[in-house]
């Protein structure tokens, strides 16, 4: 990072893309480099402290993949029990991402810290470390493109955006993919205003990070194809780039990833190929629902940006930085082709949009008056113009309540119930659990952390279209399905279900000697189906 002086000490440079690499044109003194290094450490420390607090505030359930495709797999690797969903049987998931958390679980086990609190909090605290790295590189990328003023406002936007707060610290592969995207973009020469001034050594690091992102999540290739084509167009040494860098570096990283999957699966499994076939060639993801082609433009991305949207649009238009704007458009357009759409899929380009919000805020923060500089003084007045004060208050007043509500209140019941059952199981009060709710609605063994019999309603995609799975059949007729299930079940000690189904099954459960023992608030409004206001636990009478 090439930070100069603080804004209070000297006027910010003119905000044009062309001044991004001005520091390289004039060179840097040793003292400047020292200050830059110190500043990077300070910014990282600030971001890390913020993300740690952020991770501890997240107590809600967002997406099943946070638990079922990362922590559950890691728990199985380390402790020998945990559920592997159908994706792992089809070989469309790489073990690279779960192994990050498997290492964490192993350390906790060796230290005797695998308690309910650490098992639920430690993974998000580890992700907080990764997120802080992403925050730092967002700052560095903003500075590389623009200047110190834009960088600090981009960081402000990143730290206060409600969706980043809500999602970035979750153990989703998309979260780590976003971190790698920010780190990788910073190292690619083509993503700078003066590509020729960036060393080829930096490009190699960019290639390594890009390959790693693709190994963790194959759809990350959408981003890196754009960057690769741009680099191929701008670089002078195209042959060297392709033959001596892309092929060996990409081949080595992806080869090592395939070797790792070979060891974990027990046979050769080419995860990127299987992932491509299922999600793109056969539209397998459509099984979990589809949206209109324009959803990312009309709903998805605007909801993620929320009140930062007008600032991002203004910053994109004023900066005329087509490289970053083009990347956002490219990603949104390609993901719009797919039928199955989710917010988290486009998370990697949300920070890029917030860079543009930072650009717009930086312009607004300029002194209004041409006489803002004191006569005979090289310093600006520290008072902000009223328009930036209003903008900051507006953004904080809209994003903070949203972030707090979504992180602490909305859909917290399914997390709370598993923490409760984990403590009860630790005290030998739980023998077995039946989940009568849509599949993957709660965390599983990675939170319970007890090798007890558990049963949830299966929702593995059928080979034949139109055949409802267990989860669908239960929701269509809860009483009929449960009555049929009871004919062959081994009576569980605990049953967990949503209030909407509990109203229909209450008499059935009481007739089978169950009684309500705990009720957890879940949500104020419905999300996908009926209102799931609370999560209810029934226990078998002694």
C-alpha cells in the first residue's frame, strides 16, 4: 500500500483513475515505505478486531451450505462421524475448503476445547481472520486504482454494508472465494491503471490465488476468465503468460487439488468437471428453485447493496473505471443465465461495487468552498461538508439496524435449538433426535458434537423429474407422512419441528407420549414457505 499523508495534513489528489499509480512515478522514500507498512498493519488490526466482534454477533441461520458443506464435512474428517450430503457421493464438492476447518477442529480436540461454545464460535472466528485479510486487500485495491481518500471510504462502505456484515464471516465457500478474489485482483497487472508498472512476479501470485479460488469453488472461473482475457489483451508477452505461467501454475494448483480429492474420496474424482456437468450442462441446481433471468439486477444485487446502491452507481459512472464495472456486469450477466440463483453466488463482486460507493463518498467529502484551505496554511478544515455528513448518517441508520436484525434475530431458532440440544446431549439427556422439518434446516453433528442417532427428511434430487422427496411429502401432508413414518421408526427421545407443522402434529405427538419441553423464537415473517415463527422441541416422557 502506498499511502502518503493523512487527509488532514495535505489535500487529497484529484479523483481520476489516471492518478492511481502516481506514487510509482515519483518513487518512494524509505520513510514512506515504513509508514505504509505500519498503516497496513494498523488497518489489518482494525479490520480483524471488527470482524471478530462481527463473528460473535452472528447468531442466525442463513444458508445450509455454511454447515452442511463445510463444518459437517470437517467434523466427519476429524471426529469420524458427520453427515455427507448427496453432493459428496456425486463428487461435485472439493475437500479443500472443509479441510481448513478440519484443521481447526483438530486443534480444538487436541487442546480439549471442543466444547459447545468453541465448536460453534471458533469456525466463524477463523473466518473472521480471512475476512480481515479481504478487508485489507479491498483497501489496497481501492488505493491502487484511486487514492487514499477513496480507499478509506471504500473500507467504510465494506465495514458498514449490512450484507457483508451478515454473510462475510459465515463459513461458506463463497466467503473464502470473496477473500481470494480481492487478494487476487490486487496482484493482477491488468486490474491496474498502469499494468506495465506491475511486476510479473505479482502476476504469478495473482494466478496462484485465482487457481486456488477455482479449486475451492469452480464457478469462480467466471471471474478469472474475465481477468485472464483482459490480461491477455493488455500484456505484451502473451506467449509467456499462457505457456510459462497460466498452464504450469494453474495445472499445478488444480492438480494438487485433484490429488487431495483422490486421497479423501478414495478414487479419482475430477470435481470441477462434475460440478460443471451438474450445474451448467444438466441444470441440476434448478432442483432447488429458479428465478427470472433479471433477478440479480432487479432484486438480488440491489438488496445486497441496499442503500449503498445509488452511491455505487454514481461512483461507477463518475470514475469511468470500466475494468471493475465490466467485471461486475460480466459476473451478474453470466450468473443470470443459470436458473438457480442465490445472493451468495455474487458475493465476490459485492466489495467491488462498494469500492465505487467509496469513490462517490470521497467526492462528496471534498470541501464545498474553493476557499476551504486556510490562507497561508497547507491544511484543510477538518469539518466535513453537510452532504457527506448526511450521507454517512443515512448509510449507518439504514445498514446497522438491518445488519443487527439479520445477524441476531431473523432465523435464529434453528441455531439456538442445536446449541441447546448439544448442551443437553453433553449432560446425557438426549438419546436420539428426529427432525420433522424441511431438510438441512438446522446445523447437524458439527454443532451437536455427540455421536447420537439423528434423522432428518431427505431431499436428494431424484433421477426422475417430478418425484417429490421426503421433505416435500412431509410438507404436503405432515400428519399422513409422520403416521406412516411412525410405523417403522425407532422411537426418538427428541423431535424438532417448526411451529407451523407442530400445530398439525401436536395431538399425534402427545398420543405417542411426547411433550413440549422447549420453544425457540425463529422469525417474524416467512421466507420460503409458511411463517416459521418458532422452533419447538418435544421429548419422550420418561
